[in-house]
C-alpha cells in the first residue's frame, strides 16, 4: 500500500508541472534566486536560476533555447539544464499537426536502449495537448541521467513546445527543485 501511495504522489507531482504553465499573462515577480529570461522568437519566458547561462539557437519559426547550469561549449552539450524547442506551423515542418507530432515524439520517449520510463502522463486542456515523461537514461558508455520531457502542442496555433530538463542521476535530487520551478512557471504567448 505504501508503495502504491508513493507512486501515486510521484505521479501527481509529475502532472502538476504539466498543468501549471501560464498562457497570455504578464510576468510576475520572479521567485528568489531566479530572473525572467525572455525567449523572444518562442513568444515565451522562462525562469533562469541565478548563475546559470542562457543560449538561443536555430532559426525563426523553430528556435531552441538553453538555460543551463554550466556554459554550453562548442559541442552543444551540457550536464544540467533545460532546453526548449519551439516549432511554429508544425504541419509545414513535420507534415503532422502539432498535437499529432507531439504524441508521436512522446510515444517513443524513454524507450531507447538503456532507457527506463519512470513516469508518463497525458492530458488535454482546451486547445492544449500535453504529455510528460520522466525517464532514466543509462547508456553503456556514460553516466546515468534523469530526463524530464514535456511536450505542449497548441492545436489552435499549430505550435509545438518540447521542453527537456535533464541532469546526471547523481545530481538529480539537487537539480530537480530548480527544474520543477522552471517547468512550472514557464509563460507562453498562446495567441500566436
């Protein structure tokens, strides 16, 4: 019974961030230790922890934003942080409407070699289709990582947001409290 309750509580904690994004609202005062980072081509804003780094890449209409604990080197890799990919006009880029493409992506997430799904959830709220998955990634040639992914698809605007927060497994307990705030308080302009 205790195991069931623990699993239920963990499942609910994973669902809360997926249900907490804010749409079309002004930015509130950031929590202590965070500052708002505008994600201009993504029509979004995310909380950036103090001392972390910001980097934007990609083209207009499909940018990727990185908010990372360490600077990203030339290889584009980081240990702990959040990546947000935004795809506007998803059907034109993927040949699938945003909700359909997000679902296809998330069906495969966490099922690769050396990966173990820890939690998975899906929901629909109006035009928003949401999927979350948290998984352990333990490739044979690298240290294990915990990865949390959130796919948000706006059926009305055909926009896909794919958010990934990851950290080495040994650092997850310290990293996730920051990541959870970043995911929970993400602000999106859902009108475009």
